[in-house]
């Protein structure tokens, strides 16, 4: 590995005796530095506080002409003799040696060995690619180290990723310590796989699973289709803007839950712990954060285990105002449920796409019959893991844990939260139509009137107060949910917040999303009159300022009613006849009118309410088996009413099933997909991605939606 730099005061740079490159204190962020050298004057300038705040624990040497006591934060005072320069080098070398986490450290050393391989992968450190012009371009684009780090598990020096031995085991133990878990498992094919690992380790046919209807489809796949468990669904909220909310407060009442069990498995209604597993979203896609302590206190005694699907969070314990909501920070005893937490590290933490991790926190129930031992969980782990893992993915998970260790992780997330607050303030100052999804007023003062540090330190600035008009969610209790400060959520015109009704004019968020992508800004997702931007420690003031400027520019286009060809040239050029002479406001109005005509906001809400959930006709596993056997037929969604769904149906994002296999098509779900069908035909260029529902063009050139139902 290339030696790291020494950072020093500008006046000291010519004086330092070192083979390392020396950089000025004011030209580094200290991520490329192994030691720091300062003057006595520097020690009083605030540099020591800055270095402490980084959380990097860098060795700091103070160069002084006369012997003085070392200030707090200074490793040693030196005068500049040869022995002291050697001490500086030794300190820098120790820092480098201790910097890298277990697996990544071993991986880099192994790559540097330059072994000759006759094992897979067949590209053999990239050499196969280099024998063809296209392959050479591919190799040069990604760089040599990626190919050298893609290696076979035939060499045991890196340990075993499937049975967790060697440096792989040490990496996962290190991550467990950082994240406050009893055990941690690195998963290389996403939280879709992580959820299936947990559910396949815990559930079998005949088990009851308490199931958040907001759950990602992977939980349906693992718990219901693969394991065959019987769900008790918890209804969840949607607001008029299209945001995904949390489970209603009444759903956590024990009497209510036992009544629900009587409807699906009456013989288990009076069992002491009727649920083998509860699956709850710790944070929804749209940033509604649950309080894990409340969830465990209310339903924990009814469950053997609770799986907190934390795909959209995982960083909460590193943010002061969120930390006490984390399931991994809970103090648990033998009467509490075991806890599993799955995290999509690639979403907002530091990981390549597909990196995920499972945290197991259940030592408090070890020895009880309900305890899931490592070997059982690992059996499920190996069912879903490749025997040819991509080592750079595993290494990224190892590095992510190191980044979050100690003060550095907390500092990075504190800076992210502050940037997000300042971005919301800037939007409030510059925009009139596009508004941050936050309380308008807190304790009688406008939200933005408070100092950023005050907002960042208290959840009340993000709390969903029951009945408050600004958020439009129903069924919440006090202090039950709050907005994730690292989800920048905006609403677009079209909904009157006070009444929840449609306004005369609206701006569907998909039009804003298209505009931003046209201008090089990619939002995470949009739905109806809501749009989401993910915030991570990667953000900068400049990046967020550009976003705010582009939002303000979009509003000017709305006010000026700019021709669509100028605002959305890609859509216009693809469909020039359809959108000839259209202006931006005309497109917004036409799409808004479509929403109004189908009352899409209420359809979306109804799909997740108990009174309008699709009727369950059979176990999802049985419906899926019929699909595999071919005992199905493909019918138009308009004609699917009363038929049993063979396949789950959903728009993506967010990946939440509207119809589950074994449920009967009809009601709100059927009308919702018919509304989407109308939009696909009326407004080309804005079609959603649909899964489990198929678009086919009929003889008249009209696209129709189809789905598989049982014969």
C-alpha cells in the first residue's frame, strides 16, 4: 500500500525529515494522513479540536524549540533530532497498520503477493479481458486492483465467507461490535436476500407471522412464499401526497392482535407467544421512523423474534436524536423477543450495490427453545449465498464498519443531518410551490427560525404529532413516529394539506423528477405529489445548493409556462406528436386531472387499510405452487375481479406488494392498476415500472395490463 502523508504547518514542511509526502494542514481533510506535526502556536489555534472531531485518532507531534508539556491531544513534543523523526515515522506506521479492518487488510496484502492462479475466476486477474479490445477497454475502465481482488475461495488465506472462518469471521465480529449486535453476517446479494435468510431460518408452514403490510416484497417471498407461514397483516398509513407511513397505533394492542389471530388460526389465539416472528419496517422508504423500544414493549411478549427490516436506515444509532429508537441499542432480558435487523448498507451507508448485513441480537434468550442458533441461521444463509462471492463487496462491508466506528461515524452523520436541515431552510427561502415535508411550526415559531444545531438535537422538529394537518397521516399516537432527517422529502402542489383534498391545479412529482434527471440530478423516487432525495455523509454544500437552485428554476418554468420541448426535451423528442405545442403547465394539469378522476390518492391509501385489503383465499405458498405448475391463466386486470392472484403485483419503487399471491383481485387494488393503465396510454413517457403485472399492446395499439390468476 502506498505510504500515507504527513500533515504539517506550512512553515514546518521544509524542516521535516521523512520519506513520506508532506502536505499542509489547510490542504487536507486528514483522510490521507498518517500523522500530524504542528507548532506551539498551532496548538492554540483550534487545530487540536478539529483533529479530535474527525475521530481518526491521528498521532500528533508538536515541534518546539524548548521543552514544553504536551497539550491534551498531542502525542509528543519533539525538537527535531534524528531519533524523534524516527518516532514520528514509527507512529505513522502504527497508524497505518491499525487503520484497516480485518478482511480488507488481509485482502490488500494478498493482492500485493501477486500469486499465479490456475483457479477461477477465469479472467485470471483481468488477463483474459486484456486479450480483446473490448475486454481491454473494460479492464482499463475499472482498473487493475478490482480484477486482482476478484479471486477464488480455493486459497484459504482470506478465510471462508460461507462458514465464517479466518479474516471473514473477524470482519463480521468487528462489525457486530460497531453496530451493537451479538453476531453480524455480511450478505452480498442485497437485503432482499438478507430478509429471506432470516425468515427461512425462523419460519415454517403453520407458523404465524405478524406482518407489516408495508413490508418489502422480499419479506413476502421469504416468509410467505418460501416458508409458507400464515400472516396476520398490520394495516399501514398512506397520506394524500403519496408518502408511505407507519402502522396504526391500535394495531399494537394485544386484544386487537388476538382477535386477528382468531380470524386466521383460532387455535393459536390464546397462546402465550402466538407469533414465531414479527416483521416490521424500522424505517419506511419515505422516512417514517419507528421507535423500536415502543414496538418491543407493546408486542414483544407475543413474539419469539422481531425482524426489524432496516433497509432504509441502519445509521440511526450514530445520530444522537435517533439513537434511542434503534433496535440494536435496546437493553433486553429473557422475556423479550430475539431481535434481527437487516440493513441495506448500499442504500445510505458506505457500500457497493447489493451489500447488506444481518445483525442478530438474541443472547438474552440463549438456551430457550425459541432461540435460533448460529448453525440454523447459517444453513439458511448458505441457501441464499453464492459459492463464488465477489470479495470487493465483502471488503466494502468491512470498510463500512470501520468508517462507523467511534466518533468518526457520529461526526459524519451529524454533518449530514446539519446539511439536510440547511437544505430544507434554503428550499423554504427560495421555493413557494415545492415544500419540505416537515412541521410548519414548532412551539409557535416557524421551523426554519430555529438554529440548525437546535433542530439537529431534538426529534420534535421532525415528529409526527397526531392529527397535525401538515403530514396528513391518520391513526398515529404521540411520539410514535418521526421523519428521518436523512430523507429529504418534498411535496408538490396538488393537495390541500388542511383538508387532504385535491386542489384545482397540481404538479405530479414524476414531472419534477424527469426535469431533474434532464438536468443531471437523480432523485431516489417519486410518487403522486411527493419526491425523495437520500442524504448521506457523501453530500456537500455545493451539491445541495445545486439541487435547491434547480428546484427554484423548475418553479420559474411553472410560472412562465415554458414549452414542454424546452423543459423535458427527452420526453418531447420521443413523443413529438403526442406533446406537440404542450407547455409544462398543460402537462401538469392533464396528469393531475387523471389522478383526480381516479382519486388515486385514496386508492393508494385504501390498498393498505384493513377494511379494503384484498381477501385472502389461500396460502401464498400454494398460490405460487400453482403458478409454477402452470395452473394459471393470463387475464386482463380489468377482468381479474374475483379471481385469485397467482403472482404478487406491485409498482417499483417502492417494491411493496399491493396484491399478494393467494389474494383475490378486486376493490382498490384493481382500480389502482387500472388507473396506472390509463396513465400509460394517456401520458407516454411517464410509465411506472410494474412487477407481477404485464403490459401488452392490443390490436388497436392500446396497452393493457395483464396478470396471472389461478384457473
